[in-house]
């Protein structure tokens, strides 16, 4: 009795036919001598002349598998084992057929083979049992998923994209204008980062190298870009003075130029492999994949944030339920910051690396991951996923079917695909953006300013970006269903207070909003747009605390400044009532500042009633503008 290449026993041929036995012995001798091509020829003849025999199919399958011809090997194992009775000695064959069937998405065949394995008994079956039982769960899930697809098949993106042999890890800026991806010409060449402009008419510009400061003779792998397109983090391997073999690097854009990349250092990188980064919309939270010790599995997802001093905090493992004992990789945080997507083989799915989504419950807690279903997940290993800020368009990368003569998985071309995002796949919150430039109100020149976004219901800082020092441009991401206060501030300038209310979801379109900052100078004033009162009342509502605390900070930043808090109303109601209301509202702000230890000698308050409208009181919108509190430098 001989052993096949996969280690299973080849019993004597189940026939007394002399011709069949002669061909069988010839094929076994050829296989033993490693003359696989001749052995397969002999076994093919044997199959043709004696089609009822199963053993030749199985031996041919083992030889084809050894040669990398997995599709033909699968068919041979399937046909051969179907002709043979149950046999504990064939546990390895049942397992091999199950694994091959899974690799081609033949879930019914895989399920039947794993069940035969578990029923066969014996020590070999016990060795494979844990894997077989898990794969049976995957088969059950996959068959149900394919019977109830979620959305439609992703479509290959047209030219001029997909001009490389390999392209993957797509990422968009928040305004959907620029597509970043990794490209590689051949399996032997290095990776580089490329950018294509997404035009409003749906066409795509030619891919261009992101920058000669970024792409080098070293390997520049997976990259991520902040929502405003100003912060880039990417993986690069084997650079001088690196922490590990592959590290994460950061570069920032000013105007059209990227800075020299800086290694994120030992608080983020490890001596192991660190890669596959994804940035939050404001570029201040970073998720990535690492093989460092101490995780849940071989690859785990970690995160780090920028602290108040501009330093990255020590990377921490996301823990359960995101990370599993399996491979947890390729994270993507949606622009909303509320939903994380990643691939893992540590959960029940389609059998390989599937894409899952989970929602943030708190800074340290996530919901149980949910499989995105078929067809976004297939029998193939999924690589990564990206969903636009508005939840409408998705991008992924996929391997093409193997070409003739291509046997190695790593040589299969990888291409970019796009799809309309089904409701079940979308982020918990949809995002839009406001975009514009920040100027000096006097000189009209662009200035560098901090632009911060607060959730008024929680007083939480949700976005923090900086306008470009050369052209003044900024982009801030806002989520549907929220009410925000936005502040633009620069040294020696009055802060600009803006308000966005998307809580009623009536309109959620992107905004273009240029901001002009007034210098801190006598006579200059600003409207405080995030102070809130009930109708005809002067008690400050709780969501005013964000604005009030910013005012306290401003007064502490400029200790020599004296100000007037001015109250104004529209023309609804009597003059006396409006004057009293405006006076009391201004006093409420004054009282709060004094309570926070701002010296009363630096403050005064005054109500002007309806006497100083900003615009005519001829519409509800205009009257709302006239109901305001102003801060004026004395």
C-alpha cells in the first residue's frame, strides 16, 4: 500500500480487472518517482477506461494539488470521493476536498465533505474536527447569504483607473474630489501611492504619483488621508532608522506640497509589522493593523490619538469584540467617526477574510461586528473597503480570476471596484462637509486658523482641523442629526462663531463657507451664534455652555481686553419689552463670565432692543439673524 502526496492511504484498487490494476500500479510508480505529468496522463487513461473507479481520481487530485492546479484538483477529489464508500482512512481526503471547495465557493460540496469527515471517526478525523466544525458554520452562513444578497455586485472601475497590475486600499477625501490608492506594476516591484481627481461629471483623472517626497525607492504601501486632504499616513518598509520592518509615517500638505514624511515613532510603531492605517476625518485619530505581541490574534487592530500637545498617544489594542483570535486587518473608520469596517477571518462568514462593520458606543466600546453579507463578501479573501462620507458610494479591491499559467495567488491581478452602498452596509451616521477659506477681514489675505467643531448636545469636540497657511482652505465634516457649534480662531483675531443645525434632517447638503476673522481691536465685534434662549426668556439654555466656555477662554487669552456684551432683538413685540429682554439676555452672559472669575471691571452689558438690526425684519430668517448677542471690543 502506497501513500499519496497528501499523506492519505491509497488502498488497493476496488476492481479485479487486470488492465485497470496494471495502469494503477504504473501511475503509482510514476508518482513515487515524482514524474507527476506522466502519472496524471496514466490516471486520466484509467479514468476514461474505467469511469466507475474512484481511487484514480483521488490520486490525480493529490498530484494536481501538489502542482498548484487547484481547480482541477478540486474536481478530481470531488468526482473520486463521490464514487468511494465512507472510509476513516480517507479523513485527510475529505478535509482536502472541503478546503478546496471552500476556496472556490463550492459551499454545498464543502459542507458534505466536512460532514463525511466528522462521521468517519478515527484519530485523523479528530485532528481535523475543530476546523471542520468551524467550516460547517461558514458553509451554513454562506449559503444563506448567497440566497439573500445585500445590494449588487461591485463593478470594476473604468480607465484610466486599473492601469497597474495591482491597485488596492482606495480612500477618498471627505468632499469626494480625490481618490488615493496604492499601485504596483508587478509582483516584484515596489508599492507607491497615487491620486486621481474625481470629476463632477463622473469621470476620473489619470492617476498621478502623490509626491516625490512620498514615493521613493523604498516601499510605500497602504495609505490613508484625512477628510480635508491635508494629512497623510502610510506604511513604508525597510527605511533607514525604522522601528520595525514596516512602520507608519506621516506627512502634511501645505498648499500643493507635502512635507518630508516622519516616522510616527515608538509610541505608535513596534518592532513588528505595522500597516494598513485609516485616519478619522480630522486626522487626529488613527487606526491601523499590527502583528505586535500581546494582541488577541496574529494581526490585531490598534488605535492612537493626538493629544493636546500634538503628540500621538501610545497605541492601544481595540480589544474585544473587534479583535478576535484570527486575523483582524484593514480597518476603515467612516468620516462620521461612528462606524468601523475591517476584515477578519476570526468570525463566522464566507470562509476567508470577510468585511464586518461595528458601531462606536463610547471611546472604548464597540458593538458586536456584523458581516456585510454577499456580494461584498465572497469565497475570496476580501482586502479592504471604503465608503464615502455621504454613504452613497463604496470602493473595494478584488483579485481577478487566475490567468492561464498563473498559479501563485500573489500573481493574480488586483483591481479597484465601486458600488452603490446598500442601506444595511452604510455607516450609522451620514456625513456632509463645510468647506471654504479663512481670511483676515481687513487685508483679505488667507490665514492659518484653528477650526473646531463641537456637538452642542454633548459639548464634545468632534473635529479639529487647521486652515492652510498658504491658501486658507479648510474642510470640516458634519454628521446628520447633530447640532454643531463651529469656531475659527487665530492668534490676535476674534473667534468666529458659527452654528449648524442638522437635527431635523430637512437639508443636508455640503456648504461652501468662507470665514473672515476680525483682529482683536477696539470697535470690532462678533456675533455669538451659539447662545440659546427660549422664546421671550433670558435664561441661557444648557447647550449654550460650549459658547460660554469659549468666551471664558478668549477673555483669559487676552487679559487686557475689555468688552461689551450687547443684546439685540427683532421687531416682534413692544419696544419696551424688547429692550428689557435684550438687556436681561446680555446680563445673563455677563453673569456667567463673572461666575467664571472674569473680572467684572473688564465687562459691561447693554441691551439695544430692536434698534440695531443687522438686516430688515421682513422674514423669519432675517428676524432670526436680528435676535442675537454680540461681543464688542472696547
